[in-house]
């Protein structure tokens, strides 16, 4: 295995593996004990560089975090002289988890070799208090908090009368209603890179500013300040998008000849500012662009149809005098559209003008329900052009399609546990539990448990599970905490 491949797999570009490291990885390839990963690596010569990079990143926890955006609490126990797995990997992974707000613990043994902790079996051994106790305290804390939480949910008042259930409840995440329709993976990563980049996808590990297209004139953008690139693409993007919409609405199409629609709905001028000027804004993402305009047009048109029951309403619009109907309708359409788009999380500021046009602009009022296809087609044209122009350089669009988290992809275990982990971190130790422990320190309790004592929680009708020791004396975290021992 080459040095480049080892660095990529471990996520440590500065680590220089020796001959021993390469031989170890080559041996693992030939053994193929994994059955999937190493059988794939065994065919390295048949894989392109891009495909091999994806294989490495798909199997690396370091890169997986970039996709999930979450990770369980993790404790790093690593020897600095480890020749099998570089300690730099733990350094970088720990820093990445800390930036995500993941509870992280670290203990590094100077000059410790690979699996150095196997020599530490009890308190009498050197390194027990320096490395094992901090690790076990890290594991024990969420389990103790979970014990407290479950106990509080089962306890009821012993006083006569109706039972009073404690207010603390164990949060169980709702099953995603769209789960049957979710994909097992983000399939954009399986598309050719030249195509997937125009959906806003970038390979795991990529950081902004991203690489532009690797051919002139786009590859020359790296010599320009990023703000200058933004100015250039904002000008080109807005100019061509408005031009395309105006052309479609004014040439021999159904919009011009049958609908008699205006040359453009003016609210798309404001949309162009967002979609091409501040493309990272949540208000400029596809869901907000298309959904915001559509909802506003739908509500504005529906409300205006009620006001049109007054036969004089159309004449009021052409009259320069004050009339309560158009004035009240305009204010009501904007207010209701804003409230509904906020509820649906498709807020798009220019959509307020879309609703207002449907209420007070005479040519738009005359369109009636035909206003909806005009709005939808205009929004799609702007979105399609934004996917092209905004992905040519060092930015990317969209930042997300539906929400900042992974969507249309089935969440992993770490993501499903995210709400429970957050709840557990906010709990405090139960005073009653501390009294039951007889005032003994956490370290003393851990030593007793490691010595072979069993630590159980009473199993009640609500299905609480027992927490027991593993054969080697380590507490089993039940997916609450992830320990990485190198």
C-alpha cells in the first residue's frame, strides 16, 4: 500500500508511515478478514483514484462525521508511539468532534505502543489511574445519568389518591414519517464528479473555498480574491436569469399568447439578489425559492378571488383613488403568506411581493389561477441557472436541498441517538443515588465494579434493560458512548 493511500485512509496527511506500516496494511489486504473493505482494497489496481478515495472515506469515521454532522460521545485512548495507527489521527479526530460539540475525552500515553492498555489489568498496574480511570469515568457518567432518568420516569407518588407521575420523561424520537421513502445513501456521491458538483455535492473532507472546475477560464479563478469572484458570478447569474425569464414570458409561448402574463413578475428581481449574491443564506436555498414563491402565489390568488366577489374590485385597481378593498387585501395577503411560509419553513423574502402582486397589480389579478404556473416556471428557471453558475467557481449551491441535515437519506445510529445524548448531557446527578452509594467516590465504585461486582438497574414494566460488565471488566455503553481504543 502506498504512502499516499495510507495517509488518505487514516486522514493524516502529515504522517509518514514506515515500511512496517505498509507491510501491515498489505497483509490485511491479502487476508481480507473484513470481507468488504479489504476485498475492495485488494482490487486497488482496478479502481480509479476518485473511486478509491470514496472507498476510503466511506469506511473512515473521520470522514463520516462530515456527512452525518453528529457523533456519539467519544474517548480517545492512544499511545504516542503507536506504529500501527498514527496518534495524529486521534488528535485531528478529537479536534473535529469538539468543533461539533460532541463530548470528548482524551488520554495519551507517552511512548505507548499499539494496544498498550492490554497490559493494564487493575489498580495495581502502572497507568491505571492515568489512563483507565479517566476512560471509565467518561463512560460511567452518561450511564449514571440514564439510570437517574429512567428511575424518575418509573417513580410515582406513594400518597393516597391518583398517582402523580414525575414530570421528567424519557424522550423517544418519533419515527420519521418519510422513512419508507428515504434512501440508504446519498447517491449524489456515486455520480461523476463533473455532474454531482452541479447538485451542490462536494466529496467528504472538502472545505470552502472549494476547487473550481479544473479547466480554463474557471481554474484561473484561484488567482482572484474570492470577493471579486462573487461579484463577477453575481452579475452574470442575475443578468442571465432575469433575461431567460423575460424571454420565455414574451416570446411565442403559452404564457404570452394564452395567459397574457407580464414580461416578468417583479419579485424575481429580489430573488436574484439572494440566489446569486448570498447563496449560502438559508433564505436562498431551493426549498425556500420555489416553495416560498408558490405558497405566496397560491395564498395571494386565493384571497384575491374572495375579494373579486365584489364586481367593482377590478375597477378599484385601475382607479388612483383610495379604496378599502385593494388596500386591505394587499396587507392581508402579505401577512397570511408570511405566517404560512414561516410555519412551513419556506420563508423567502421576495415571496412577500409575489403575494402582494396577486392582490393589487391589475395584470396579475387578471391572470387568476394562471398566476401559479407563471410563478413556478419562473422559479424553476432561476433555480436551474443557479445550479450551473453558482457551482462553476469556488462556492457551491445549494448548501442543502431540504434542511441543513442529511435529507432523503436514512439517518444512522449516531443521528437517531442525538436527541437522547443531548438530554443526557443536561441531567444532573440524582442526590438520592449519591446517598445510596454511601458517599464513596466514583473512582472507588469503578474499582469495585471492575473487580467483578455486577451493576444492574431494576427491570420494571417499562422495559428498562440491565447494564452489566463485559468479560474484560469494561462497562458496556449500549450505544450511549463510543470508545476508541488504539
